[in-house]
C-alpha cells in the first residue's frame, strides 16, 4: 500500500469515527432530554425562530446539558465535510498538485460560506 492510499485510509477511518461520535453525542443528548422530561411538545405547535447563540445561552443558563450534548453532536457532524476537504487539500499540497489543492481550498471556502449563511448568530 503506497503512502497516498495509507493517508486516504486514515482519513476514512477518522471520518467514520467522527460520524460515530456525532451519532453517540446526539443519541445521548436525545435520551437525556427524554429522561429529564425537558422536551415539551407544546412548544412545537407554534414556530418561533430562535438563533443559535440565544439557544445555547438559554441551555447554559438553565443547565440543560442534554441540549448542549446534542448540539455538540450536530456541530461534529456538520464539521466533518469541511475537515475532509481540508485534509484533501493537504494531500494535494503534499503531492505538489497545486491546482487541485487550490480547487479544494475553493470548495472549503464555499462550505464555510454556505454554513455561515445558514447560521444566524
């Protein structure tokens, strides 16, 4: 197995571990929400937009660790594609494939911009 295949195998194992950790955090957070009885289905009858920072501050002030653990799992899951593209750019730089590395950098920039447009702080 050459060095590139070895690197790709390590990246795929890292991503698999990331997905499993994300799923574990989400599952723990959701189960804790049900166990603590902090899920109020009445709140879902009417939609009210709450930005991410307000939601996090509220969870911290209330000491609602179940929600915070769920958010951690979600953040890990969302960050995995960006990590993958970043690691791919590094692989291309190591191979001296500057055009492909620049394209991977543009894709990474696009991911960051699209995620930042989707999050209202």
